[in-house]
C-alpha cells in the first residue's frame, strides 16, 4: 500500500509529478493529449525521471467544459490499468473531482487522488479514506466554468488560501482520510488573478509546514504569452519553489526540471 509520508521521507528531496493528460484537448498539448497515446507518454515521462504519474481525463482549467464521470472513466481507466501493468511500483495519481471516478480509479490501482475541488464531493473523500490512499487537496472556488469570478481574498491571498484549505482538511479527516496521507496545493491559476498567483509563489517559504505542499504552475496562463513561450519561465519558477520548500512539483517537462535540479545538486 502506498504511504505518502514515507514516500516523501525516503525520497529525501522534492518529488517530481508528471502531468499525463488524457483529455484530447489539453491547453498545453492539444490533440497530443489523446487517450490512445497516453500510455506511451506516461512511460516516456517515467524514463525521463518522473517520481509520480498524474493522470487526468477531465480538463479543469478556467472556463473548461465539464465531462460526466462516465466519460471521464471511459478515458481514464484503460490507460490507468495499462500503465499499472507496465509500472507496478510507480505511484500513480488520478486528477479528478468526482467521487465515482476516484472510487473506480483506486480499484484499478491508483495510489493518490488529486482533487482540484479540495473535497467538495464528500464521496471522493470517503473513497480516499476507505482505501487509505494519498489525497491532494487543491485550492479552488466554484466550478472551472466560473472560478475566475471568485478572486477576492480580503485576508490576503496566502492567508485565505491556507484558511480554506484547512477547512478542506478537516472535512477530509472527518471522512476517514489520514492526516499523514494529505498533501496541499495552493491552486495556481484557479480562482486567482495573475498577480495573486505570483504572490503565492513568492510567499511559498511562508506557508505552514503542517502538510506537504504540491505546486503545479507548469505552462499556466498567469505567465502571459503563448503556451510554447512559457517553458523558460516555468522552469525558473519551479526552481524557485523547490528552493522555497516545495515537497512536490507537478510539471509537463520532467526532463528539463530533473536536469536543472541535478546541476544544483538536489536531484
């Protein structure tokens, strides 16, 4: 059984989580994120140095159109099953906000549920708790279609994000999730302006260390410019976050980040 706390302790460095989109319309990869090529992409990312593979079959970027759990599972489960057959020991995370999907993914061999809604579906929390799985609670507000309408943080963006995530943690604990199985994600790009995203990154060293922090900033729109132009800034900010104490970095470009960390002697 996957033990999130032991995994990070034994790794003794920032873990690298590879993004494996199975949506067919990823903002970053477009049609290259088709489900039929996902297994090949996942295996390549593992060879490049990924510690964790994060599979997502529903786009949750601001303004995206939701899919049903049935459609999400149809895309996800065959890919998950085949990757697990190829890589039986590698931690696999599933990026979902649906309890039905989470429960099935855990039965098919997922180790972690990465929830962009921070536990709004109690059935998801209950599934993670029953399986004693890892759980990432990612800060966001409302739904992907409307989250950018909710960007007011009267207490300051870092303070309010931490406060809201603490409330999510309490609900997860009530649902049977072990405290040591929870990681937190401040939700860069979700219900936040570009300036608020930059503030959170700059204030990363000030975040509470009660839980490990996972950061996913890769190629996101707060950087400006085209998706292709964001690679250099992504790497620069990811290195800043590692230096600031990040426990996990979720990224598209495992190879570049692994090489950069190796040059700094921390890979």
